């Protein structure tokens, strides 16, 4: 058989197997959309991805699946690819807590639409209602995993110590004083240090974290939740200081430091409560196993790979994909958000294969016994699309596609043939909303 004929036959076989294995899903707004995901209810950690940071169906599907896991299977942590202090505003809202010390309004930094949108608002309001009837210790929390909140996290540590140990707060101000001039543009700090123009602040932020850890037992006895928040913010300051220096040592170094921090945060959340079961919302590039992709082949790892190693079959890694539609994104980092047309999937991509099944929405699950029937056909290497907050359709192949082996990257895959952009929120707090409202600017 000629090579071209063989490729056509292999492609047809792949599409046929995907078509047969797919379980058709109802529209994402349907009350029974998440019923098919009850099968993941026995996991300790369920990781729910997204192929873009600006697609309504991905956010709405994750919310529906998470509601199902919380209501019927006892999940009690929602950890997302967002900054800890910003997501803490949502956490205070959904758990009916008093607002934590704040330096400014949340979700002001680019990309504002990633968490400040109607889809997240609807989930947060549902979670607040769900938690209302529960005792405080049983309420589901919402936590941020990311590393970008240098200024806010320094402020949070100092504000906590002002309330609990004023002398320690004075020392924290002295230590963090090294970084305070850079808090609005920390990337410039990293550039200055890495180019040898100043000494770094690593020793000072490590010393501050160590001091806080040495006081742990005393401070936990006063207010364990407040201490947990302060310690996490101190860890973020340490990680952020390293991250902004690592940016100038190469993409792999900074990526690995960021995902290591996010994984460590997940581990702390899992250890914080004895009955912990978590749902993680993050991009496919974070929650899929990086070792099965071009990312891993060039030396990068991610949360999915680390969680797979730590939790084995107790973790479920679920990817999401789409063919076409609209997406909320920017043309460059820091640029204005636009509703952009998402180009149809390229040939020789996993998205193209799922499109050719003809299914509008589907779930494909290859765990356990199902794996033996699908692993061979899903073990080939094809392109996969990843759109973050920036979308460059005119250089899409170079900018947004990488090679992946789906069988080892995920445990299951959720497919939407056509999707639309998320709906960013307006600037005003809705009338009658409480002061703990997390989305108002």
C-alpha cells in the first residue's frame, strides 16, 4: 500500500474509532449535562481543562461538572489557575466569610476577562447558595493556584502580622522593602537582577517565610484559617521572586517553577482538611500530562504530570477541545480583549479528527477497560491547539499548535464542535450585592 493510501486508511480508522467511542452529550445548559461525569466521582482529584482561556462552553461545562461532583460526590475544593489573593475574594463570597485584607480591587491585571466573567459569577453565586446551609467547616472553598500576585501577597502577609504580631510586621516590611519598588512591574526586577545590576531579594523573602513557619503553632492557635492564608501568601512571594528571575533564564525554567508552585499549592490544600477532594480548573497545557506532549519533550513539566505521579489512578485528567466559533482573547499581551473568530482546526490535528466524527458534543473516556480498546488508536502523535489569553490566527500553526499523544496526555476528552466567547462582566457591582462581592471594580 502506498504511503498516502496508508495515511488515508489510518485516518479513517481513527475517526471511526472516535465516532464509535464517543458518548453524546446534551447542550451544556441542559440540567442533565453533567450526569455522564458521575463516573469520575470516585477520584480524589479531578482536573478539568480548557483549550482556550475565553470560551463559554469550557467554563460552563466545568461549572456543571463541578456542581455535580460537589453535590453528589463530596468534593470540597475548587482550585483554579488564578492568583490566590484575587480568588480569595470569591472564596470569601462563597463561604460567607469576612473579606480578607486587600490592597486593591481584584482582577484588574490583564487578562481581566479570564475570571471576571458571567460564567464564573454564575458558578460563584451557586456555590454561595450551596454553602449557606452547611456548617462552616463543611463548606466548599475556592482557591487560586498561580504565582503572579507579588504585590498583593506581600501586602496580605504584612496586614496579617499587623493584626497578630505588630513587631513581626515591622520586620516583614523591612524584608519585603527590597521588592516593594518592583511590585507593579516585577518583570523589571527579574531583568535587573539577572543582568547583574543589583543583588536579588531571595534571602529576604526566604527569611520572612521561615520566620512565619517558626511561629506556626502559636499563630494557628489564634486563627488557623487566617494563618493558612498568610503562610500561602508568603510562599507566593518567595515563588514569585524566583519566577520573575527565572523568566530571563528561559521558558522551561519559568514554566516549571510556576507549575511546581501550583502543584505544591494543591498539595497544601489537600493536606489542610482531612476529607479533601479537589476539582482543578486550568488550561489543557497545565492539566494534561506534559510528558505526553512536545512541552515535556523539551523539558517542561506541569500540574497534570506531577499529580499523575503523586496520585496515580486517584486523579482524573480531562481535556477539552473545540473546532471553531468565537473566543475572548487579545492580539498581544496587555492588549484590549476582542471577540475573535477561532479558525477551524488544522489538518492532522486531534481537533480535526473529532470534528470529522460529526458529533456536536461528546465525552470520550479511555480509562480502565476502555483504554485497551482505544489506547492504540490514540497513541499516535498529532497536533493539538492551545489558545491562551493571546490568539494570533495568522500565525496559528506556529503560535498555537504542538504535538501530543492523547492517550497518555488525558484520561478523557470533552468535545464541543462549535463554541462562543465568554461574557466579561461590566465595571459596576450589581445593585444590592454585598461588600464581599468579588467581581466589582
